[in-house]
C-alpha cells in the first residue's frame, strides 16, 4: 500500500499555514480536490486556495468556490507558508503564471496527481495514473473525514474526469468511491444536472458556430473543429464556455482521434480525445500531455499553422497504430 497518504497527512498535521494550488484552466477534478482539501484543513489553520484562472461559472455551485484566489491575488498577500499542496497538476507549468513564485514562499511542497505524463514535482509527489481522477487519491487521503461539502467536491472531481462514469478510466474503485461519497452527502442528480445538463445561451451559440467548422478526413478516422476569438465575441461567451466541445467530434462513428483547436490570443490550445488510441503520446510530441484517451497541448502559432502541423501528425499517428490499453 502506498505510504504517500500517511506522509502527506503528517505534513498537514504539522503545518498551520498551508497553500493549496489548482492548475490553470481549472476543471472539475482540480477544483474539487482543491476545495475538498480546503474544507478539511480550514478548522484551526490558515489555508489559502489559489488558481491561476478564476473559477468557471460551471463550478460555482461547489461550496467554498468564492474563497479561491487567483495566483496574482495570493502573491499580493504577505508571509510564507509551511506547506503547499498542488492538486491535479502534472508539472510546474500547469500552475500558471505566478505559480512557481508562490511555491518559492513555501517551506515544503507536496503534489497529488494522476497524470501519466509530465514532470513530477514536490516531496512527496504522489502520482497514481491508475486513478480515474485525482479526486480518488484525495478521498483516500481524507478517508474518515468526509463531510457533505467534501463529498460534493470529490464526487464532482471524479464524475467530471470519468465523463459521468462513461470513459474507459472508470473502474470498480471509481464506482466504489463514488458510492461512499453519495453516502456521505453528495447529490448525484444535482451535480449531474449542473455539470452535464445546464449550459448558458452563449455557450450554445458558441457550439453552433464551432459545429459549423466540423470536418473529418476522407477515411473518417480523424475529426476536428475550431473555436476562434471571433466566435467567442459573436456569441458573447467567455473563455470557459467551450469546455467539452471536443467530445462532439469524438462522438462521430469511426473517428479515432478527435481534436478541438482553440484560438487564444497569440497561441492555440489543442484538445485531443480518442476511444482507442493513446493521445497522451500525441500531445507529448507537441510538449503537452494528459491521459491516454484525453490530453492536450498549447502551441505559440497562428491557428492555420497549428492546424496544419497537428493534423498531419495526428494522421501519421493513426496510421502508425499507436494504441494502448
């Protein structure tokens, strides 16, 4: 059995001033873990929760979301921290601008993550790629101290990273933990309604434009669509409202790699999804990473150039049969 939970518990028990960090462009897993730890540690301690980017509207139902500071807001606070814990961040770059500056104020740094790619940091660095979500690891860490608020946060962490238990990373362990979280107070229906079945009008108008760009190769194995700055402006949508759009490409029968190109200022964020290929390796070839079936990267290129490079590489990747189990 891993000794990491005990090591991290001991560090938490000895620390009174603690910094918790989520990764930039936050999703349900990183925010759920951040808030679960925040609720657990808050009594009797000074706990600061930070993320490089603001909490998306989608996750503002989570208890305590309004106490999450941006990295820049946290940097404006005085003092040092006895302990920092980064959650769901596969490398230091995932902490965003100001993340390393914040860690420099910490006497000890630990990390908890489940990504198979990236460069581990922290001591201890608890990484378990077999976990469907980092939320599974935080559940193990906090076992016996799961309040309804913590249960809600961790259930959200898990259910979002395994696609409402539809993705290949869902295991018996995943379902067993989810069951325990429901017993502890998580509301599966309420969480699913907010996360998977509620969208703003702006988000749907954005999706309408993105779907108009949908293309597949002649053999039907590679599909992609675009999100441009102009689309966001036209839909009056913010940067968070394109989350999950890549899955519409993944749904197409016969598509083995689905890609979403998101134009963002002078760079392009690329999301990869697959049913049967290890797109973590594909993302790594562009300096990114993630999971076998879901990964991404960021390229400092114009949209047209980024698409040309990525699509050519993805096509070769399919032809090379880069699978994985």
